[in-house]
C-alpha cells in the first residue's frame, strides 16, 4: 500500500471547528457506522471520499463515494485538491480538501472515514482532530464479516485479513477505541456521538479508552 503525504500547504491550521477521524481495519463496519451516523439529527458534515474503484451494489456517486476515473483522480492530485490520498488494494482513495477547510472555518464538526494509513497521514497535518479507532470484538468476528460480505475474492480476503491484523497494532495512535459488536450498530454510533459531544464541550480524552 502506498500512502501519499501532501505538502505543508495542505495542512489545516488552527481550525475553529472539530475534525473527527473515524478509522479501523477493513471489514470492521466503517461504512455501516458512517452511514448510520448520517441518519441522525446531529449537525455533522460528512466528508465524501473519492476513489478509483468501481461502485459496489447499492453505492451511489457523491453519496457513498465520489467515483473517479484514474485520469480524473490524477488531475485532483496534481492540483493539490486532496487532504491526503493513498493506494489501497490496487485502488486509490482521497479525501477532498476544500469542503473540509470550508466547514472547519465555519466552526462545524466534520467527520472523515478513512483507513488506518489515511488516519496516520492526517494526524501529521491537522493541529486539532479527534481520532477514533473502530475495532472488531475479535479477529474471528472480523474474518466472518469479510468472508460473508462477498465483495472480494478469496485471495483478497486473505490479504485484507493480514492487513487488518497489522492495522490492529496501531490503536495507540488513536484517542479512542470503540468496539463495533456485530448486530449492535446503533450502540456503536451512540458511543461515537458521546465522544464527539464530550470533545465539543472541551473535555480532555483519557488514554485510548475502549468501549
């Protein structure tokens, strides 16, 4: 996997809003949690990631992802339009910078969903952000999810499982860890929203609490 660190000009300095980074290993349920958060009445701004991969069933352009051709992606990279971008499992993913800058400048709370390497890159750029690691209850449960979602071939599942094990070792980089128990999506979202509420009130996080 190749991660690209933008230039210092892409860094967001002293934003008045709150930036929340939601991350975790492949298959942990980031998309499901992210989409469930969108259905709440919370006034969050949700960043839409751009990608060169093909849409999965039921995914919609500019709602779930911004689906781009490789050439379109290259053009945004060349103009410095991504906060960060990376190549993951043969496809590229990037977080558009302008909407995030605008929302944070207005004092809004922005939520970004990204993989662990993307979170690591953003952590080097943002002076004020909250990093939340979404973890499975166990690696056995994570393997079950990956094998049952039927969006990857068997070799791809094996690669994602190996990568997930490595990503689990980066939890210490995050401010919070939230366990996403299978079948308890609303509970997971409630825990994340409670963290955001606490941070909006200016409370200091304890050392990587797990819930």
